[in-house]
C-alpha cells in the first residue's frame, strides 16, 4: 500500500455562510492524501498504472470552484469524486483551510478535515 499526497493546493474560492464571503471570496489551502497499491506502477514506470496526481489536483480545483456554505460539504464532494474517478484509491484524507477567516478575531486560519475509506467512514 502506498500514499500519494498533494500538499497546500492554493485556491481562491467563494465558500462561507456570510453574504460577503460569496462576493469577495477567500484564499484556501487544500491537502489531499490518498492510499492505493503502488506496486504495479513502481515496477512498470507507467502513469496508467498509478493514481495520477494531475487528476487529483483537477478534482480539488473543480470542487473548490463550486461555492458552498460549509467546508465540510466541499471536502465530501472532493472525497466522493476521488472515489468515483479513481477506483484504485482505498482511503482518502482531505483537509481544507480557510486563510484569514472573517470571524471577528485574530485568527490565522480555520480547517476542516475529512477521513474516509471507500464505502465507509473512519
């Protein structure tokens, strides 16, 4: 079993419950870890035999571009798309961080993390 990690994928998106957040937007960082067997690709040296991180990045960018009130919703969408488009993935952990959230205080960031196994949650 191996792990593929996309770290700090930067997105500018329009998520949040406040009206202003859907107009102004914010900076986000997304981290994604997926588990899959990497044995075949390690031996073949062929992209077709592995989980393509270009696809994973595309999933993140696509789902982050769809405005939502809650980061939990976006994390769930990312996870569902990974499992839908890449059957080799057995587990996923996605975290979404909103930088400088508008919560009336000196807060650098807020994050949501979703861990899920294929067909079940852990």
